[in-house]
C-alpha cells in the first residue's frame, strides 16, 4: 500500500481527536502536504506510508501530548534522533500554535532524510534535516544553545545504548521511547518494562513515565533530565 490522500486525512482525523484547536488550519496543512506527494517516487511514498501508520502516529501524538503537559516547547530547540521523514516535527507544527523555533531531524539513512527534506522541509522553516549517526553526534555542542530537548524514539534500535546515554550531557532534558516488541530483529535493545528502561537511562528527574499499549506490545516513554 502506498500513501494516499485518504491516509493523510486519517492522520488529520487522529490529530483532531487529540487537539480541538487543529480546525480549519489543520485541514489546510494536510491539503498542502497531499499536494506535494508527487515529489516522491513510488519507493519513497511506500516508506512514508510506513512512517505514518496508526501505531507510529499514535505514539508521536502521545509524545506531543505528554511533553507539552510537562514543559513549554515554544521557542525551544529540539533534536529528533532517528527522525526518518520528519513526521514528529511535522505533527508538532500541525498541532502547536507556538512550536519550537528549530527542530533538527537526524538519521543515519540519507535516503529518508532527503525525501523528508524535499517533501516537508520547504513548508516549514523550523524543520531542518542532517545526515548523522546518533552514536557519534555532538550532543554537547547541540546543548550549548540552551533550553534544548533531545528526543530519542528509537532506543530499541541502539545496540550500544549505554554508550549513547553516556554521550548525553548531565542535565539535558530528554524524551525517550522504547518498546517490548522483541520479535522484530531490528529491536536489539527492546526492554520488558519501564523499570528496565529507567535502569538503562538513569535520570536526575523524571517528569513523566508511562506505557502506551498496542495490540501485542507496549510503547514505553520517559521524559525528564539526565
């Protein structure tokens, strides 16, 4: 199945269920995205479709809901690790009247970033794309901007998660997502519980912890400061 106008409008419907303020402006944003889908080839559209399935979107909307309840993200800088096509920053812009001033998407896969940059980048000045490895990214340099947020929704994909966590500066505000979906071969660092996740990423302050149940597994999330 490839991405269709119906698929994108289903996303808009999910967003409206989470936020009553999307309204007509949200519809216009969706229509703008639909009008740009021809910029992608068939392979890219198939990959984009995977990135906007119901599980992916619900997980990202949950993240936005919980994050905005515990902190004000307006005017801040946000780093999205394993950003794929940049759907999380896209949803933030769709949902928030005052979004972060800068959202930097990094991914080791240049093909998905280039597709996202071509599709989404020209619409929003506050979304940037950079090919980078999460394991070697300079988090100290990023954090010097002050009032930054580091978002890692691919904790289960990082084989050497302990090394990644060591690279995060003390005091950095972070959002982490992982899961207990062990059957996926790419999930080399899946966890069985929130407690196991908290042991992997000890924080000085946790402002949110929770689990989002899916059909046969759970998405875990921690928000706080290292």
